């Protein structure tokens, strides 16, 4: 009887822990998605948003046979519960937002040399 009780307790603990891990993944994804959106909005304000970040006609990523942008791919994977890939593509979108902003700032005074 003690062995059975111990097994049930261990199984319950494992199930609770795995549910907690999924919740952490979802929370991490939501935070990364928010950061990506903010970075892309910041880049867009200065004209530095890159095409494949969230453009509706982007063909950067293929998810379930559909071509889409990095941010849309992150959302598609999150909807399926695949937070590992969702985090990956949200991270790429965030990176592109940050780099797009930096590129726009670096080149804001660019012009022909005389």
C-alpha cells in the first residue's frame, strides 16, 4: 500500500510540474511576443521595420503549408501550443525590430557624399 501511495504522489507531482512548465512557457512566450511587438512598433515609427518581421505577404517561414512572417509564425505556433517554436520566431521578430530601429538611426543622415 505504501508503494502505491508513493507512486500516486510521484505521478501527481510530475503532472503538476509539467503543467507548471507549460504555463511558464506560455508566460515566457507572451512576454517575448509583447517585446517583439514593441520593438517592431519602435522600428516602424522611424521607418526601419524589416519586411519579414510582420508583413502579411511575407514568405519567410512556412507553418502548416502556409508562408508567413516571423511574428505571425510565432502566433501560429503558440495557437498550437508549441511554445518552443513560438519563442524562437518571436525572438527573431524582436531581433529584427531592434536591428531595424538601429539601422534606421544609423542611416538617418545618410546621403550622397560631395
